[in-house]
């Protein structure tokens, strides 16, 4: 989906800026769609999401996938008639940019995950604080209830003794 959108977007921009036929323009941007398609396919086959707890592994795997996808894009360009000189410098640049893109994406992902964890941690701290306050309030209420019950028992016992004393004097 991304590859098709990128191809159509680039084709549209070129049509607005240059006087080129739609089909020639589309075929010049079609290899970019193949890059994204290959990238998505390789990510799916490598099950990259299963390694998200190992950022260095993900970055290296993603860099390899990026490099392979770039090679496929170059191959498609070659099939469409473009002359491409694949030299040591070209391969080095593809590897370098794959590594740079990969580590930037993994770094950004980890920053976002850390931020999300901090937000969740803060929400849990607030909830814990609320529960502690509620617990303290309940403890205070229980303390006053015990004190009130003790006072009421003492008062009730005194009243019963007074009644008993009054009844005991009247019988004697």
C-alpha cells in the first residue's frame, strides 16, 4: 500500500512539475514501490516484531532488510532499462544508509516506548497514591469507630450498672 502511494505521489508531483507522460513517469517510480513491497515482505518473513525486546538485533535485521530491499529496487530499475553501475561505493552507501535509517527508527521507537512506560508508571503512581490515601482514610475511620464503640460500651455498661443499682436498692 505504501509503495503504491509513494509511486502515485511521486508521479503526481512530476506530472505537475514536468511535461512527461503519465506512463513513463509511473514506470520511473515503480521501483520505489518494489522497494516498499520487498521491505514489507521481508519484515513479515523475519517476524521482526518477535525481536522488539532486543533493539540491537532489530536494528541489524532491519538494516539487512533495508539493504536487500534496495538491491531489489536496483534490480527492478535494471529490468526496466535503467543503467546502474553497482560499485563498491554503491554497496557501501546502501549499507550505510540502511544502518543509519534502521538505528534511527529503532532509536525513535525506543524513545516512544520509554515515554509510554513513564506515562504508565506515573498513572500507576497516582493510582497507588489514591489507594494509599483511601486506605489511610479507612484506617482513620476504623480507629474512630473503635474508639466510639469503646466509649459507647463503657457508657452502656455504666447505665446498666446504674439501672442494676437502682433495681437492687428497690428490692432490698
